[in-house]
């Protein structure tokens, strides 16, 4: 997680009693200065932007009126002030929610309530672009779901949770499908699987990742996932047949496996779902959790047809 304080820069701060003619001198002496932060005993209370300042004193009458008076007459009293350790994504949302006339004002950053600097909107946007590029590199290039690195981070994170279920989805006989129909059609099946899982595992409730190939993983903050898995299986079995030619849906179809050069019986893909939760076993490491998940998945794939198994005890077969 990246905090706003990591891109903070220093900007001049002034006391609220300072006269506007001194503010004018600061801006004239520092052409790149976007604004000044008004602080009282080190605590930011308002902000004076260059644009707003000269809009107020733009005429000769206003210039003479304001120059000898205190800066609080021109300062904006409610600037965006955030803590050093506020996530940068959260700050970007707050910044974009400001009134149009305040959108390009610096964001004031504090630590323990005291002023430490500002972040410009330009710096904020450039950092967000960097974050998006980095995050995209951690996604599966086909499904755009989180891949191995983010999945492992999430698994480490949930070990301390009071309740969770880890769900492993594996498409059976997928390699056989790829051998017969080719990788392009295989990708279509993987995208179908991606969209199917997204329907049942929204981002605001659970975590969905794509380990690679035909392996997907989900993490849910509850034990009650069996009904959902049963519905996923029903939808999968009902829709997967549309990705096959009718001639391959009948029994006893044989084909030549290009890798083994063996004649094999062609099998339509089914879905194996392995579910492991911490209801009865508190896992101390990701390795221990992954080992159990691999064992449950192996048991699940031994069962003909689509099925799910929970902690190695319960199975449903369609």
C-alpha cells in the first residue's frame, strides 16, 4: 500500500497574521509556487492558492484594499488536509470530489496533526498512473484477475481472519479441449469461466484470482459457500456444452492426443471445486493451507463429473 506521505513535498507555510503584501512577495519571488499553507502553531488551518489570491486582488482597487490586511481575508478556510499515512488511492477520491474551483489546489499533508508538506494534483495523478501500471503487471493477461503474487499476498492476509473459506476451481479435461479445439477456443472457455465466477464473487464481498491456465481461486469471509458452489456448477454444466461441436457431446468419441500420440476417449469438461476453511483447523502458514487445498482438489478430481468437496468431507456431484 502506498501512502500519500511518500510523495509529499515541502511548501512555504505562513502564520494567519501575515499581511497580504508579504504573500504577494512570496509569489513574485517564487514563480513556481502554487500556493501557501497557513498554519497556527504548526497546525494547518487554511490555504492560499496563487490563482485564488490574484483573482481577489486583480484590480487596482482590490490590490490597494487587501495588501495591508491579514491573509485570512483571502485564504481558503477548508482545504483538503490528510494524514501522512492515508492511502494514496483514498486521497485521490477525496481530491476529485472537491468543488471545481478547488480541484487543482495542493493537498495538505500532516503527521500527528502537524504540517509536513503538500502534494500537487500533478504529482498525485502521475503516481496513480505508476500504481496502475504496476498493478496491471500483477494481473493475469487474459482474465485481468489478480495472479500469483496478489493471490499469495491475500492468502497471507486472511490467516489472521476469524472466518474464511478458500475455494479452488479447476476445469477438468481442459487440456484435452485445448488439444482438439486449439488455444484460441481454449481462451474463450477461460473467459467464460472468468465471467461466470465474477457473477457469484463480486469485488466488494470476496476476492477472485486467476492462478493460471484453468485454475482459479476465490476467498470468501464466510463458511457458507456450498450453495454458491452448487449454483456455479449448475451454470457451468449447462453452458459449457455451447463451446463444443455437437459431434463431441456424444459418448465414446475418440481422438488422437497430439502430445502423447495415444488414442483417447474424449471427455467434455466438468468442474472440480475444492473448499478449505478455518472452521476446524487454524492454519499457521500459507504453505499449510495450500497443502490442504491441493489434497482436497486431488480428491475432488478423482470423482467423475462436476463436484465440490469441503475440507475433504462433503461432496456434491452433478
